[in-house]
């Protein structure tokens, strides 16, 4: 296998992290205006506010203590609860990826 030239390797190793974290969303988010939701974490219910939602995930604001890759269940008023995985957390907000795509009527 060919080795990368030293200059290219050095650039790759010193690239700013923000260049490596480009927008990865492939679908539009819909604002939720802080609609309330219930987040079930390790068998306990926590209050959450929905910031936005898409067919494959949601951003919530919550005081719940979570971990990346943790399995949770989120329930929105009038909807069947849905399984999700924690993808990221920052400043009281959490990004969840749904276990299956949500469909709208």
C-alpha cells in the first residue's frame, strides 16, 4: 500500500475539527416551538421540550442525564412512543436518532 506524502499526512492530522464536522443532515428539520415531550431514560420519565424534528430524529431540551449511544424512548402528545438513540449532547440539549423513520399523514 502506498504511503501518503508527508505533507498530505501532516495536513490531514492538523486539519481543524470543525472542517471534519460538516453538515451531515440529509433532511429538513421542522421547528417545534418547544412542544413538550416525555423522555424515558433507564425506566424513568423526564420532561423535555422539542426544539425541532425530522423523520429520523429530534433535538430536545432536557435536564435528563444522558450518555451518547444510550437507548431512550420519547413520547410526543398524541403520538406512539418511539425508540431512539442519543447521538450528541450540549448545553442541556440532546440530539436523538429514531429507531425507525417517523411518517406523517
